[in-house]
């Protein structure tokens, strides 16, 4: 049922090579990861979810000390954690925000997931709504991988899941990954200029968040 709303936010004044965006849970903030400055930039929307009402907050955080090729950006639902996926180190990096959703309070937590054993070109990550699992899509394998966290939101407690999901039948260069809040849907986008929707399997503790079996929906 999707249609273009003829609204946009021009990121060029901050970074001419924007890579990824993410929204605050209530739609009043949007964040952009740029690959020229290797920074995440923060914007405020005066009308929630309407990107045409966005203005730059003059707030950013540099991730260059962790990775010089950052490609993925995702936040925890409460805005207390930010995760960056980078291909220089083939890692997912954890940042904490002492004031949720305020990038001026962000700092690197010195916690990572090394994705090299699964994919040497990680592109984007997604986080389960309760913080107990992280997902990564990579272009070396065209697979989505799941990592289980024994301590919610803490990447240092991650362990690989035996299940992965191959999206190459739809997209051979998957670049973006997102989930419905309840984990029943997964979305993949890439160089085909198409967003693909998948229905996910059942978790042991509820519906969704399982990579196998998935169906293209």
C-alpha cells in the first residue's frame, strides 16, 4: 500500500554521501549516518514522521575512531543505545546515550560483535525489541545472520545463531535491513532499488524474530 509522499529531507549540508537513517520511536527525531564525515547527525521534526519539517540540531557524533567505513545505523527502541555497522573492522559497535536520543551524550561503549566469521562485508544491523538478539545483513554472502545476546543490549555477550537466511533470490547486493516492531516482518533493500518484505518464523518466547523459515510476503 506504499506510495511516495513527495516529502524529503536534504542531507547535503551535513554530508554529501548519506548512508543510513534512523528515527526516534515517536517520529520527532531523525538521524543520518554520513560516510564523508563518518558521523551521525541529529535532526528534529516539528511534525512527527514528516521529514519536510526537519531541521538540523547542530549535534553530531563521530564514529571514525571505530570504523572509517560506517554503513549501518540502528537505535534501541528507548534511544539509550546506538549501534554502528562498519566494514573496515567487520564489526558492529555499541554506543551508549546517557540522555536517550541526544547524540551530544553519546559515547563508545568499547563493545563489539565481530562479523568476519559470518560475512566480511557487513552492511546493516537490526536489534530485537527486547535487546536479546542482533541481526546483520552482508554482501559477501547475501545472508542475514542472527546473534543472541545473553545480556540485553550488551554486544560483548553475543553468540552466533546457527540459523541464517539467504536473500540472494531477491537481492544479490543487500544493503539495508529493518524489522517490524514485533519481529513478524523483515525488510531488505539493495541495488535492485526495491524493498522486499518477508514474514518471519516463530520465536521460542513468542511470534517473530526467527530467521527460519522465512517467506517472501
